[in-house]
C-alpha cells in the first residue's frame, strides 16, 4: 500500500512556518535553543514527531498559542522525525541558518508565510513527507520594470545597499 | 486533486545545474552574491519562483544565455519558492557550501551535469517539487579494480593526495 | 511512465542509517573522511550511486560488514547520486553536521535507527528518492507528565544540564 | 621599532561591540547584510580599516549615531583590515554566527558590552591588533550556590529549559 | 601600564586542551552541549571567565577531575570572556567545528596536546590573551622521505585513504 | 624570557597570503583538499609548523614555487601549529569559508595581498603568533564621494548588484 495525502497548513497572520526533518527526541529542545538565540523578542512554538516508543508529538515554545498550534499540526502531519515551527516577531531569514545547523536536523522542506500543502506518503508502516506546495504557481517571468521594482523594494526596506 | 508531473531539464554542455528550495524574493540576489564570491570566472544564471503577489520568476546572473535559460526552466518548474541555477567555469563542488549557507535556502535537491527529471506534485492550489531523477540507475557494485580506478582518477586530477 | 516504489531498509542492531543526496564520485571519499574525523572509534560503511558512465555503486568504510551492507542497500535504492551510510559506535547527532558540510552533499533525507521505507520515483530514464518513512506515525501529543519524563531522560543521560 | 599601544573603547548604554579581522573593501557591505539579516529591528554601525590605496575607514550602518561612532573608533584603532561594529536591539549571540560566516572575515577578537582595551602593535609600517582586554579579571571560582544561581538565571530568562 | 605575563598550561596525559574567546555566561552551558554532542564517551571539563558582575570562573563538565582542572587554569588565566577546555576520549579534530559554531564563541587560540604558554597582556583594568606558544619551534623543512612517512602514517591510522 | 620579534612576509605579485592556526599534522592535507575544492584553476602552496616530535615544516601544494615559498616562510615564522598559504588564480574571499571549516583550523589571523608583518612572541620554550600588521594604517574616514566611489567600484566589478 502506498497512498499520497495532503495536510493543509494555514499560517496565522504575522507568522511564518518552517517544516523540516530531524531525528532524536532532543531535537525539540535544541530547536528551542536555536530559536531563542536568534532574535531577542521572537515568539514561537515547535512540534516534533517522535517515531518510536510512545510516538508522541513533543513540543516546546515560548508562546502558548503557537506551541499548541505546532503540536496540533505536527500531530496532523504525523510523519516520523518531522518537525514544524510557527514563529512571529521574526522571519525565517533570521533563524534558518541556526536551524540548519542544529545537529539533529536533516533538512528543511519549506519556510514561508504562505499557506502550505504538505504531500505525505502513507504505507501500512508509517508516514513520510515527500514535498510541499508553498504558495501559488508562477504566472510569468519578470521584465525590466519588475526587476527594477524588486531591486528598489529590497533597497527601500534596507535589506540591500543601493 | 493531486497529480504528479515531470519537467525535464537538459544541462548545456560544460554546464551544471543546481535545483533547490528557498523563501523570500531576496533569494535571487543572495544566490547571485554567493556564486560571484565562489569562483573568479564563474558564469551563471539563476531563476527563482516567487509564490505570492505577482508570482513572477525572478532572475539574475552574469551570463545572459544562462540567465535566460534559468528563467525559462524555473517558469517550467513553477513550484513556489524553488530556484534553479545553471553554471559554467565552475563545478557544484566549488559553490554548494556557499549556496547551502545562503540564509533563505531550505534545501538543495540536486547538483549535477546529468539530464534531470524533476518530479512535481500539482494540486488546485499550486505545485511543489517532490524529488529528482538525477542520471541513470545503478548498474552494479564496484569491484576491486573499479575501486583502484576510482582512486587513481581522483589522485590523477589532483583532488586527492596519493 | 512514472511509478512509485518502496525500498525497505532494516537497520542492524546498535546501528544507525543516514540517507542523503550528493553529486560527484569524490563523495564517497569525502564522506569517509567526514566520518573518520567525527568519533574516535566509529565504524561505518558508505554506498554512493554513481549516475553516469559505468553507473556503479561506489563504497568505502572501515568495517567490512557495514561496507558490504551499504553497497548492497545503495544498489537496491539505485537512485542517481544518492548515498547511504550505516554507522555504529556513534550516533547521527555526532556526525550529521560534518556530513551536511561535505562540499558535494545536497541534502540528508533521514538519520535514524528505525526501519526506513524509501519512497522512490521511477521513470524510463532513472530513479529518484522522493521521501522516507522513518518509523511509526504519531500516536498522540505529549502531556505534562510526558514532558517531564522527556526532560528528565535528557538530563539523566547528560545531554542537557538540569 | 615595535611599540604596544592601547585604544580604549567605551560601549554606549544598551549597546554591544564586536571587534574582528577581515580583508577586502567589500567587507563593509557584507557585514551590513549579515547584520540586517539577523534581527528585525537591529540598529548598528560598522567601521572597516581599508589598508591599501586610500586607506580610508569604510563605514555602513542603519543608525547614524552608531555608524559615526564605529567610523571614529575604527579610525582610532587604525589597524589594517580590522573592523568594529556597535549594535543595539540585538546581542552578539544573535549575530555572531552570521558574522563569522561572512566570507571575508578572518576572526573575531571580542564581542561584549564591557569597556574594551584593544592592545595594538605598531611598527614603522603599520598597526595590528594583538589582543583585547574584555572586562575585569576573574575574582574567584564559582561555588555550588553560584552554579545554582547561574542556572536559575539562564532558565528564568528563557535561554535554557529547566 | 601594560605588562606581558605567561601562564603555563600542562596537559594531563591522554588529554587535549582547547583555549578560546567567547562572551556571555551561557557559554559554559553551550560548550557543554557542543562537547556532549560530539563523541559518545567524551570526558571533559570547561572553565569560562565571567568578566563583569561577580567575575567568577564558571565551570561545567562530565568529569570532576577535568572540571576542577579547567576551573583552576581558567582562574590562573583570568582573562575576561576566555574559556579553557580539557578533554579526553576525543581529539580536538572531533569537536573543534562544533565549538567554533557555538553562537557565543569568537575565536579559538589553540587546540593541542602540547604544553602551552599563554601570553597575557595585563593593565590596571584587566587581562587579555594575546597569543599562545603551542609546542616547540620548527627544526627544519620536511624532505621527500618525511613527506612519504607523513602520508603513510595518516593512511595507516585510517585518517586518509591511500 | 619573553621577546617580541617580527617576520616580514612579502606576497608575490598576483598572489594572496593566508596565515592561521590549526593543530595536528593532517592539517596540511586537509587544507590542500579545502583549497583544491574551492576554485577550478587555483594554484597554491601550504606550509604547516608541526610542533612536537620531529617539529618539521609540513608542506603541500599544486604549484612548486608557491609550495617552496610557503615552506620557507612557515619555517621563518616557526610558531607551533601555525600555517601559511600562498595562492593565485583565486582570492581569499573564494576560499576563506572552506579554510575556516577545516576541522583542525582554530583561527585565521590574516588574508591579504598586502605585505604582512607577523608579530611573534618567543620564550625559551617556543614561539607563537600574537598578531599581524596587514598593510598601512588608516589615513582618514571616507566621505560621501568616497562612499559613492566604493559602491560604484563593487557594482562595476559585479560583486554587488546595483
């Protein structure tokens, strides 16, 4: 048996979601520390799918609402050793390098404020993430004026120097 | 609805392709800088699929042909927040660590000079990469003389010391 | 043609498996060095699927049994540029950062002591990993007493300070 | 001729200073981007001592006062290829990994909110940093109750889990 | 006043020492976790010189003798924000990347099994490390037969492939 | 006895020098591989000061002239566990991240095309690098027109986007 299923993840306003793969129950504490180190006022919740023994969704965070949300969505995903993070007061760009460097983390599937569809493979044995649909499909290729607008935007918000 | 589709990517002669996942429109400039820092005479083009707002393929590069190719193939892939790079005068081994360290990059699916088949999941909502077929399937397990030939080759080209 | 298949990987007792994606035949030597640098008494075997030319499974290791196992399972996976590592006397947490930093490595799909199901896409052209099922699906969300037990366990084994 | 001199650096209230070594005039833009990526509301100034050609102190920042301060203190240090950063709304722990990963950065001498004495070697040819005195010398070894207070403090501010 | 002093560090048999610079009292716990993650049976002690407030030497470890030694030697060094680690059952090569990646760490001065002389600058204000003398000065340049012996040694112990 | 001495390092035309600290005789092979991975046509020589046993300067490279130069200058420096690299067809910015990630490397003192003065502490026991003078001391702070010229230069050579 091999079935593909979709779990939809809506991201709360002013939040972002990060979805990845790790191993070992310590992940949930190490992700907590990676995030708390990243940005002074960051708020977040983490859910991690333990995949042996009691097979519980392990969760941590410094915001009860985001922690509960992360635990619930991780349980809906239910793929062994996957993790999900909801964060606010910070962007993925601020934290993603610290997450990729957590020693238990294998990979990150997506980091986004878009609604996310998680494609999941399910067998008699268990479930695994095979991919994500992160936002809408492309509608065209940027032209000169789009390039100029993009560059101006990044320089206006101070992310790039002019 | 969940359909799987394949986009084929032919790699131009003397080029390599890198396919990955990131987030945020700044990716296209940060990838540009990561690559330009890597190798003095590198030539490359980058395409990145913006996945909200205008949903345009954003593109940069220092070689017009590779830039156009990257934009067109990214548009064919059309998976939100994915990126594609074509490069020459350099190999993935020269640039991959710099790309993995770009703060917006989530993961890299493949880096290769082989033709690539990109497996894509499509729903009503959008599209996402679920995997890649990078070259041919294995034909056997190396024997003693193959091991010797492999080691000799790597030492002859100077990549390993004898 | 696009077919999905499953390769099952049983992990020998006291061992862990790491499954990932790389490029270039030098991967097998670079992974060897990354692992040998990690832990003084580590034992391991590595298999890597060359995906052009002779398309052989390349293998290295410092334990003949694990090397043979890695070569055989890599051949069963047979997905271009993928690699598989079996290790003992060490845990993924000890080596994963060194593996992620190997210049040829694109991504790591899983690192686990669980049995693993590898979901593979196959076309006329070749094969590619699309995901892994790593252990069992989640059975619930941890409650207060589970959190306490988790924290106590990590502190008892000395991985976290109290 | 070899003389040792001291430059004193007072750190403004609620600020931290980071002192390091890099190379190439692009450092000042790359440090700007590393910092702006780190924390959403970070404020900072950077000074970098160009060491050939016009030998000017190059400076960037998103806070005019800190930028001016960094330029002036870099000029007082005047050691070829050294840089100095003053930052607020963020701590060194939030940004230090990003700074160490900037491709031009060689090393970081100190990151602190303490007053700093920079020990400088001067010859007929130029000046170089040989070390820093970062705060006061040790007054004792912590005892059991100090250890408990330290752990409690880190857990109370949420940096570590209990 | 600027005086240079020397602190001598003898390394216990079968041990190595690592000497570096960091910031913030959390360093001592983060170094503990970095080391405990590195090698399954590692034994170590850490001393860290707090440089404001009570200015105590903070210490952690999983071996009481090495912990005590690290605390005492850190107190002898007494340079603000410096740290010292004594480790056994592991080598610096196994742990140094994890230590360099600790978010508070600025730099590492030395990692060695040699006796070490730490050159320290002292003023009325405090003390700072300016350099280390790590073992003996060079006695010559290796000739062909020395190169061969070196390569053979590294391949015999399995650190490099032949 | 504590004496400070200066070793002058002239950098050949079109070359750069990198000076750092590591440990263990394997450094010289690992630096070789880090550099050969970095840039396709890089040419370099490496010298490393072994600091126990025979205390020889160990050397590698893929350019005999630069290898000989590196060996000779390392012998002149003669500080235990230090290394020196001369490179051409590549810039420090292309290779410095790979060097910092070599598992034996502690720190990098300088990376430059400037003449370098290396400040060395010498005792009865051995020698250690305490700092470098990298080029000339600062002559002023850049004004508006200097900032514009700097930005224009970096964008004209393609290192930054306009």
